[in-house]
């Protein structure tokens, strides 16, 4: 069992740096068979490309003579990661950063996550300095996950309908684009962009007390009500082709 535990930590940590695009990798407890191991990933679509999976499987096979079977499922809702870990349906997840230490979930305090051994992560030294010590992933000096990429949310527009690029998020509230744009089916993102459109400082984006007012609620409600569609998981080219924004 000690070997199984050690291998889990190594495999999960190694995968964190091979699967390019994963913003945060968190490891939960699982038990391996002797020569063929199954590693269950729950990640955002695009975070575990097939080419990287095969490189990882080859690495583990050559180094440890273990055939790793990767079972990859995609996150649809931001809370999927917590549910999968709690129900022991995933070994590695890439949750949204604001879910990990949220008072509703407390993934570290509840014992859902294994600590990372940074000795097994030589690329740790190559990380952006702001990623090396994230308060929401470190407790008592111990890392329980590592981010290595930001996930930007941009305003994409169809050039067939615009001579000049939109200059503000407020374009989404322009009456002439009512029913002609798509936004994420992800509450926090819509809260953030509504706050930015209203001129709130970035430090206020997650401050419920500042945003809990009628003007903000009305603007957020109209954003969702006037959208043509809400995309889930990862937006696609089809979302843009069917909309102007």
C-alpha cells in the first residue's frame, strides 16, 4: 500500500506538468492494482489532450513498467470537481480556483486532497512567481495543488458585424445586440464582467457586500435575460457563428 500511495502521488504530480493547459491540478486518494493502473481525470475540456496523455503513459510505462489507463471526463459545472472528489469518482481534478477553499467546500480542511511533494515537480521552479504560493492552495506551508496558467475570459466578436472592435463590456447591454450574444453558464464569470462594466475595482469582484445592491442585481439580470444562449464547459466557434458577440 505504501508503494501504491507513493506511485499515486508521483503519477498525479507528473501529469500536472505533462497535460498542458491544466490550470490547477488537485489529487485525491485512490488505490492502484499492481501492473495496470487506472487514473481518473475530471478536467475542463481541452486540458488533457490525447497527445499529452500518450506521452505520459509512455513515460510511466518505460520508467515503472506500469500500464496507466487514463479515463478523462470533462467538467460542465464549476462544482463538479468537489462532487467528484467527495464521491470518490475522480483522482485528479482541475477545479476553478475559487472553489477550493470556499467556505462551502473547504476541500483541504475536509481531507479531500493529498499534499503535493514538490521534490517530484522539477518544473515548479519554472512557474510564474505568482503561482508558487497561492493562499487558496497552501495550508501550513504545504501545497495541495499548483496553478500554472491563467484562464482569461475575453470578449470575442464577429467581425462581419463590427467595423471597429468593441471597447467595453457594456456592449453586451447595448439594446441593439439584445438576443444576439452568448455568455457563460457560469455565475461568477457573469458577476465579474457585470462588475467591470459598472466600473467596480477588481478587488471588489468577489466582495458580496459591495455588489449586493439593486443596481447591480438589475444589470446582472438583464445580461442573462437578454442573452441568446448560455454556453457550458468551453465555448466553441459555433457559439460565435450564431451570435454577434
